[in-house]
């Protein structure tokens, strides 16, 4: 049987959308109520109910939902089946059961998804709404799964590129602090007892050691306060604009972050436009899901200047945020009347740029880190050896 004969249309009633799931699906409220019927169980023995799925869980949920619907299940039956697969108290069980209950009560699937914004971003709910209008639920779910998988691959590549230098730097910092606090003071006692005049590098090293020993607690307090202040500041609009702007311009880092952001934006817009979402709404959703405040602000300004169905390349080009190659490719796509195809080419182009920049970043960073760490360790070794030679010559 073809999918067109069993697809899930928008606005189906409980009997149409969920079939036999109506009789077997308890409400999410009832599940939570039974689970926490006792106040002692809720506060002491009960496990905390998770109410939001992670991106990787949404990816798996979307792929499995598409498989079940394609196999012939109704939407309600598929959601009921998925709600029984997660662990007790997991977000998957809670979200799937709540989605099933809302469909049983007559809500559209897109509206039900919109009630879980922490699990399903605006792009998800709007694409499901377009699927309900067109009847192509399985196709849209597949595209959503591809979108989430592509996004997770990008984030994974960026994180893996950043994790190596961060770990190396942390180990280097802790090793230097350990040497200044525990090893250098022992040499200082020896040098002081001999009473020799120490060379400048040794005095600098001993001074740094004394500073860390006497004022290390103050540095720790200042660092904690600075981190807390930075976290609060980056949650403000001004802070996000500054930090995200730096990500798009910083040497080495910008080539990775900017290319990833442009590629993700292009794929998001392509996915929305391919599924019948209009230009203005697509720009609004992309603004909310792009993950970069500077790009989001540029999209918001462009949306104000765009009327539905007209050019978007001009307003994006005038913002100064997007590279000329990207806006030129958009303009060509608009002139050819195939904007989604142009967006796909842009996504592939900048994804290749990101991969190349990641390779360049890791290849350049390794020798830089080696030189940096070798310089610090070499300075410590030279400072101590110079003091030893100085003391030896004065004794001789």
C-alpha cells in the first residue's frame, strides 16, 4: 500500500489520527499524577521527570516516527509506540505521551509540537504544519531528520576542533601553576641559603611563584567572579552581539564558526522553502534558530525590508554580515527562479569551507601549542639552570 493512501492529514479527529491508540493511551497528566501520587515519593523516592528532549533524541524520534508512519501506523499509534520505548521518567516518554494525548483531543500535530518549544524549535513545528497542509508527512519528517543530522555533524566537527587546544592549554596551565606552587619554592630555599645573587629570569620565576602562593586565592576568586559575570553578560543582547561578532571575525576561529553558521542558515532556509513555508516566515524562523545574534539581527533587518515573494539577496547583501559570494549566489538563484537549489549549493559550499578550515586550524594549532608550551617550560628550566651556574661559580 502506498503512503498516499495512508498519510496523516492536518486536523484529523481522535478516531482518525490515533486509531486504536485512543483506547490504550492514558493522558500525560494521568501518568504524571500516578507517578507522583505520594508527596514522599515525589520528594524522596521519585525520579525527576525530564520534560525536554535533546537534539539527538529529537533526531532519533523523527526518524523512528517516519519509519512507523511509512510502515502503515497512524500518527497516534506511532506516538504511542514511541512513548513506550524510552526509560521511565525520560523526556521521550513524557513528550511522546503528551503529543499523543493532544492529538486524541483533536489538536494538529504541529500545534502539539509547538507546546514543547524546548524540544521542538520553531522550524520543526512550521515544517510539520506545511506537511499537514500538503499531506507529505513522511517526506517532511525525513527532511527534518536530515537537517538535524547535518546540524549535529557540524557542531560535532566544530567541538572536536576546539576541544584539543582547550585540553592542551588547560593541562599546560595546571602544570605551570603546580610547578610555581610546589617545585619552585624548594629551589628558592636552596638559593636563599647559599646567599648568591640570582639572575633576572630566576628572580622573575621566584616572584611569580611567591605571587601564586600568597595571592592565588585572590586570583581564584577573581576568575570565578569574571566567569560568572561573563556568563550573565553573554545572555544579554549586547553581550551576544559582541561575542558572536568576535566569532565571525577572529583569526582561525572565524573560518570555522562563520562557515558553519552560513552553511546551517542556507540549509535551514532551503528546508523551509522546499516545504512551502513563505519567505517572510522562513526568515523569521531562520532568525530564531541560526544560533548567532549578529546573523539573527541581520535577518531581522532584512525581513523588515522584504515583502513576501520578492528578493532577499539585496537586503542580506546590504547588511554587511554575509559574504559577497553568498549573496551573489542567492541573487543568481532568485533570477533563475530556483532559490532552494541556490541555497543547497551555498550550504554545500560553506560546509566544504568549514571542513577545510577545521583541517587548517588543527594543522596550524598543533605546532603553535608545542612552541608555546616549550617556551614556558624552557623559561623555567633556563631560569633554574642559570641560578645553579651562578651559585656554583660564586662558591667556586
